[in-house]
């Protein structure tokens, strides 16, 4: 065997060994299709709705104004008296006010009616 033949065999041997043992590129892509599908389903069922909800909440917080009735994330209902970039002062009863972070306002409460107990 000549010197060039040995070099040729050394160069060709790894190519033929990898071609026989390794799957074809199309086969390896097919193996990732279920993973890609699961990622797409996860995105459309979990991530995208959460992003839409966060966007709506941010828009709601930016549109708050003095006099709005709101519900906090802890369930406290009050009327906005003072509004700043980060803080909200709510009047929860006559003369009773509390300060809280603007981000803790969960939703509007203009449609809620106060329940009155019937007199017995």
C-alpha cells in the first residue's frame, strides 16, 4: 500500500462509517416534530392568553381616574381619591382611606351593587 492510498483510506473511512450509522437529516427532523408541536400547543394555550390578559390589565391600569370604583387583588372595594404613577389612595368607607400600589388594583367595580341587609 502506498502512502497516498493510506491517506485516502483514512479520509474516506470516517465518511462511510458515519453515513451507515447516523440517521438521515430528514429522519432527525421528524424526531423533533412532536416536540415542536408540543411547544406550539403550549404557546397558544398558556403563554399567548397570559400575554393578552397582562396587556388588558396594563391598559386598565393606565386608564384609571379619580372617582373610579375598583376592587384590589385582595378583594377590597373602594373609590379612587388620589392617583399617582405608582400609588393609589382608596376610600373604602367614609373618611377611611388606604394607600396601595397601583398594580394591586385588579378590576373595576362600577357594576357592583352594595348589599343591604333586610331589617328584621
